C-alpha cells in the first residue's frame, strides 16, 4: 500500500515536471518565421483599407478573393436576392411550411378559404437560378379535394394561376433589383 502511494506521487511529480519543462523550453525559443517583423509606421497608410491592401500585396495578410473558382463568388444572402424576396412577398398571405434558401425552395402549407373548407391548395416555388428570368423559377400548385368521408385526392394544377404567380414574382423581382441599383447609385 505504501509502495502504491509512493509510486503515484512520483508519477504525479514526473508528469508535472514534464509539462513544466515543455512550457519552459517553448517559451524561450520562438521560431524566426513566427516573430513579428518591425514595420516603420511612417511609411504605412493611415486608411485601414489601404493598409489591408498593402499587407496583402506584401504577403502579410490573407485574401479570400481568389479562393473560389474564377475569383468570383455567386453566393448571395436571402435579403439581397430580389427573386427570393419577391417570392416571399407574393405568397406572404399563405402559411409557410418549408423555406430553405440554400436548397432554393419555398413550400406553403395547405390553404383553404373559409367558404370551401373541403378544398385547399399548396404552392411550391423552386429556384433554378438567381437571375431574374422566366426560367429561373418553377411554380407548382397542388389542389386537394376532400369528400365528407375524409377521402382526399391531391392533383397538380396546370392553370393560368401558376403562370400568373410566376409572372408576378418575376415582375416584382425586377422592380426590387431596379430599386436596389438606384440606391447603390446614390
């Protein structure tokens, strides 16, 4: 029993000493490449943007500008995408079931007006690209009709409503994009 306690104390002492020794050795020697280089502040630009550009040019900073293929990213935030905003504003009267910007889809919940509770619609908007064109999105409308015995049938609707909805979204997106460009000019 005494041997066991004595052995644990020695092991604890050796562990503590090893950790202390490693920290002591590494604190005393910093590799040359990791040491900060002295800079004459009189030759440095005062403006932060110019200073950052100079750092990148001299290899002292990083730039993500060329990290993606071609040096241009196509990712936009949902609030800056006029097609996405126009779609949400157009169908804002419907309850939303799924809204996934990264997946490019908006799905409403089943909606029925008060005068006909046995019939409801569901709208799906799929984004095929971020450009404001008629082929940039696909609108799918489903119609659900239920009989009194709770037997429901669901069919895809191919009517003018689908095309009018798509036209409304495209028109509204074009207006939003035009407004955004006018604001940038100011």
